[in-house]
């Protein structure tokens, strides 16, 4: 068999779920179907691979899912796949079905697992970046990020209404794990007074200065967006320190949490997922292996999984500056 020949593939979603994973799955299944490649879905990520939970998929199995959040294949975090024995079971199940290659929709953990697996057993793998955190190198955006960003923006807009009505200070925590992309962009989009992200060294003193400036400027309410990975401390610690510094402030803390993962994917996420799902199958047909399909400057690119995991997209420093200037 030529390296580029693929006859049977399997696709799965793994790690944290993200809106648009279904759209990506649809694109993978239908592209495979178009090119007469047999396609299996694996339920619950690596767990399903180990437990032999495969389902044959065709163009009609993915009908009506482009609008749906979550993932119809379900996702899971699999401890067993981190063991050699677990991966051996998974490989045996793939061999029994004659599967040539895997399309792995997930985040960096999913890609790390795929790379280990591919190096160990020689199975061909291609990644599709599906995570709300946008923390994957090799693509300008990950699938789910835009939807999560819009969910965070809508929620913070609503908080602004109540903040203004009561002259309150709100600290709002958004998701993103160790990355501040959701915080930075949702903060800019909602006109936050300050944005605390792990990529920048923040201090309580600077935060206090910002509050003092805001008071002088006549602001009576404000919103501070805090990334979940912020290094200054937990959002509760930051709020407590602020209360100590400004006892008169009426302070509230809101942790947006899992609503950011849900909902129907945005247009941008559906388009991205469709392009990357298609790109993954085309990549496999062209002999790609251990790479991730991504979009950079509106072009489909393949980045070695090794790089996608190890390197990081930088925060745009201009955005931080713009948000400071616009918050005066
Ligand atoms: P998100 O960024 O949204 O959390 P993720 O893909 O990074 O998604 P993880 O839970 O980190 O989510 O990884 C998904 C799964 O990948 C793990 O549950 C595990 O089964 C597998 N995995 C991660 N790291 C390894 C590894 N070093 N070796 C084998 N498998 C791994």
C-alpha cells in the first residue's frame, strides 16, 4: 500500500468539548464519504478506542449536527490510554477493523496522546484543533474559541447592566486554562476597565491604580475580566484584596464557568470546523502524518503535532494597549 493510500479511517473527539466539534465531525465523515473512504466514529475519545466502541458512519449519520453544540460522539479524558497496556488494547481494536488512520479532534492533550500512539504503533494520525482555549500553535483560531468568546461577551454585557444600575465592581472569571485569549478579547469587546491574563505580570498595586484613575474619571461601576489561569491569585483573592484596599466598593465575583463551552457554534466556528475537517481527510489522502490541520491567514496549513503541542501563539500586545487606552 502506498503511504498516501487510505481506505478506512476512524474519527473521535477527545478532551474538553467545544462548540463546533460536531461540525468538524460532519466535515470529516462527509469528505471521507465523498472520496469513498470508509469511516468509523469512536465514542468517548480514547476510552472508546480501548473499549471497542466504534460506530460505522456515513453521510447521513451526521445529518443536522452542524448546528449542535457538544459532540454526538461524546468526549472523555482517558487515564487508561496513558498506559502502554491501554494503548495496546486500542491498537488491537483498530487493527481488527483494518483502520489505516485516525482523525483526532481535541486539544493539546489529545494530540500528545495521538503522537505517542503513532510513534509506538505506526498508526497514521492527523489532528483537528477543537478547544475553546485557543491555546494551540499552528492555527490562528481553534474550533470553539469564537463561540466561547461570544458567549463570554454576551454574559459580560448582561453583567454590565446590573453593574451600572448598582454602582458595583464586578470581577468576572472566564475560561482559557493557562491562556488569556478569551479574557483579553472578551474584555476588549465588553469595554472592561482592566483585564488580568497569565501572559502579563499583573500586580495588585497596578490594579488599584486603575481603580483610582477610574474614580477620578468619574466612573461609578466597573468590570474587571480575569482569566482562569491568572497568576496573581484566584479571583476571590483578588476581589478580597480589592475590598481591603477600597472598603466602600460594592464588589461581586462571577465565575462564568461551563456555559462558555455550550451552545450552537458561531458561523466562524462552523466554517473553520468544516474547512479543518475537510483538510484533515485531504491531508491523510496526501500522505500527511503526525500533523495538525490549521488555518493561518485564511489558508489551510499542516503543522507537525510536535510543534503544535510545544509552541505557543503569542498574545497580541497591541490588544492589551488598546484595551487600556479605551478604558480611560
Ligand atoms: P482541552 O485543551 O480542551 O482540555 P485536551 O485534548 O488537551 O483538551 P486532555 O484531557 O489534556 O484534553 O487530553 C485528552 C486525552 O488525551 C487524555 O484524557 C488522555 O487520554 C490523552 N493523553 C493526554 N496526554 C497523553 C500522554 N502523554 N500519553 C497518552 N495519552 C495522553
